[in-house]
C-alpha cells in the first residue's frame, strides 16, 4: 500500500511540474523596459475590452493596433517578435470583444458583427485621444485587422492621422485561389506527390463547399508554414510557433492565456469572421481621406502580396506608399525590425 501511495504521489507531482512548465504561474504583469507598460480595461455596453499600452516615450504619437485573427491577440506577436513600434508610438494593442483579454463566454456569435467591432474601435480611439490629449491618432491593421481598420478609417477619417496597413486584406477569395495554386505548384516542383494529392482533393474553383473546407483545413496551415509563406517566414506551424509559446507568456495570467484560445475557437463562429472573408477592398473602399502606408512581406501568401500591390496601385488617397519586406511573410513589421525602423525614419512624419 505504501509503495502504491508513493507511486501515486510521484505521478501527481510530475503532473503538477509538467503543468507548471507548460502554464507557469504569474500575476499577469507586463515586463519592464518601457516608459509606459500597462494593461487596462474599458467598459463597452456590458463587456470589458482589454488593452495593453506600450511606449518608450510618454509623448509619442498614439498608434491603435487592430490585430489579426480575429482571436489572436496582437500583443502575442509583440511578445514573441518584439517590434520597434514602441520607439515611435504609444502603442495600444486591444483585443476584440469575445477574444483574448476581452474574452466573454456569454457573447452571442451572431451579434459579433463588423459594425459592433467598428463601434468598439471608435470607443478605444476616443479613449486614447482623450487620455493622451491628441486630436488624431494613427491606426494600424494586421491581416484581419486591416479589414477592421480600413473600414473604420473609411467611416471616421477625422479621428486618424494615417493608416498603416500590414498584410492588407484585399479580396480574400482571389488570394486563397492564388495561394492554393502557388503551394500546390511548390510541392509539385519538390516531387511531393502525397501533398499534391491532398491539394487535388479540394476542387476549390468548382465547389463552394470544397473552398470552405480547404480554407478551414489543416492542409492550408501546414503548407503555408512549411513553405515559409504563413505567419512568419520561420514559423513551422501555429502549434509550436504560437500556441505553446503563448502559454508561457507571463504578461498574461494563466486564465488569460487559456482564454486566448477559448476566444480564438469561439471567434470562428462570429459574424464578423464570415463578413471579413467576403470583403472586397477594391469594390468597398476604392478611396480613403487619409494617408495609407502598406507594409507587405515578399513571401506572404496568407494575404497575397500581389493583391496588396494591386490594391495599393488602385486606391485613391492623399498620400500612399508601398514598402516591401524581402524574405518576410505575413508579419513583416515584426519579422524585420531594422527594415521597419528604416521606413519610419524615412517617412519622418511620426514625431509628436
């Protein structure tokens, strides 16, 4: 009996140690190193919106970041791939309602619409304008966040100085077709007949059902990251590149880390997610009233760079620039800090 109890005790201790390694305890405090490093929350018609503020200088101009996903907090990218953005801006990373720090298991997926998200963005914008006494702020979108940011500046240009578009969503249907052909072609060149056969199972140009199945499949994610055209050029897959690392980020409490992925799972059913896949920037936003700056990874196939360049050439704006990051994929500002610093210094418009 004693040996059995000892064995059970050792087993339980090992389980606890494994849990503590995978999900280390923390109070969720942000790491030091910035002049401003703060986690805060805003009330928005009955829900809490989580914000993380970072800045190296308290008088920096403000940048509101609309992250990707929906569901993956943009601060997660900042933690894993520290950017130079806090050198130039007071950066606000905020989590959309129902996700990340704003996770709420009680939200109705059908009510998580584009209009609802835009209202939240405007609420956060006005909070930042008032708190930092700035009449206008900068706004940045990344992937799904470009859908949100572009539609927001289209409706409320008076609140924003300029729009930074990283991996702009332009016409995701066309983008997926282009990426599909590209990745299938790469595997064919490599002689990987097994993966070519997996692609050939999906008749995405002939069947809407096949298109939906493919875009939600593990094959799409596997191929993009294996070929270096996914989240970053060096990320092998989302599990080892984002999921496991996120569980060890002590800027989040253990529950907040778990809620990141609860929110990500829930967001797949949000109305705004479906709406973003149907968005066509060429038709919906042919012009904006503020400057727009594109930050595009040369190898990005999540939002194909070819389409980003095409939209850049077509959109009408008072000022626009297109910055191509050689060797980068879907997250260029985070992948190449020196290139980002060179661009921001060259523009010379970000001084407060």
